């Protein structure tokens, strides 16, 4: 009898996600739909990088700005090493959230690529010190 292993994407437990996600609305009422949208999008970040300590997302509605770009989404990822901070603005709260998560995801990807590159090739400081000894 042949067994087939099916690998699925690891999903974070919703209760665990609530412990690691801080969501705040500034001059915005956080509806259930908006809250669940943010949770679904941020879950992707946790799937890609399991070592995230906490993610804080602030959604702000700035009425003083002209038409367009009056919803600002700010994200802060607490992780070992330097924290990742991003901010985007658009005319729609949901669009701002999408753009923010895409930006944070790209920052995590670049961080992981840099980490793996340094690990593979040795850090620049290590290479420079080795060259000075020779």
C-alpha cells in the first residue's frame, strides 16, 4: 500500500495570532470585517517568518489631507534584530492594509535573503578581518 504525504501550508492558530497581533484604529472604527481582513493578511507574514515576536498595525484616517491618500496604515514587526517598520497611504483603508502587508512581506523577504546570503558566504566583517590577517 502506497502512502501519499500531503504537505499543506502551516497555518497559525487564531488564538496565537491574537496574542501576537496588535491592531489599533486612529480616528477609525475597527469593524469586524476590517479586523478579520487585517488578521487574514497578517497571517501570511507569520507563515513566512515564524520567529516574529509581535506585529502592530495602526490604521489612521487623516481628515486634514486633501482628497486621496487619507487612510494611513502603519506596521511594526518586532523580530530578533532590527525591527521592521513601514507606512503606506491610500484612499481606501483596505487598499492601505494590502499595500502595507505587501511592503512588510517584501522587507521580511529581503531580510531573510540577506541573512541566508551572509550565512552562506560569511559576513563581510569576517571576510575583511580574514584578509587583514593574511
